C-alpha cells in the first residue's frame, strides 16, 4: 500500500469520493483546487487498480497545520488505509517544519473520533453549532 502526492489531475476523482463520503458538506473541485494550489498544502492518496481509495490533505502555515480532509472509500475501510494516509501526511508535515496538527470532527462521528484518539490526537474544545445542520465540532490536536 504505497501512497503518493496528489496531482491536479486527481482532483475530480477526489471530489467524487469526497461527495460519496460526506454528502452534506463535501469539498468540491474548486475548493480542492484552491487548497492544492495554495503552496501550503500536502495531499496524499492511495490507489487500487488506478482508482483513488483513500486521501487526505493538510494545510499548514509555519509550525501549525490543519488536517482538512481525510477519507476512505467505504469498501476499503477498516483495513489500515486511513492510518497509512494519516501517517504519510504527518511524516511530510514534519519534513516541512510543522510541529502541531489540528482538526475539527463532528461530535456524532464516533468512528472518526476513535480513529483520531487511537492516532494520538487529543480533544481541545467544542465549537458550538459549527456545522450547517447545527451540530457541534470537537477541535482536536496532536503534537508532532
């Protein structure tokens, strides 16, 4: 299972998988392109038979980064792909001088919360009514 960096040509496929994984608040191609072209973005993905099966992205400024995106196609979940993407993102962020990662996660997303806790993230605080449907977000962080 080898990861690679995103290319501009991957954005449509990533957007399609993003919509599949997060129907109500998916990043669209324009949002992905803006992040990708910002010069402060790390995007990693995994493929199976030429199709994207997992992806993630970190925006960073100096010593702080934010895990903006991470997802695995449904049929590939629970087999280590998300962890591989996260590990690759963290390794690359460290190379670029990032010392701390942040993320927001829906308080109702128990699988994601457990994944982040198992991978060394800790809760900082809740953001009330953060999502469009009024749900709270938990802000988490990890020291690199």
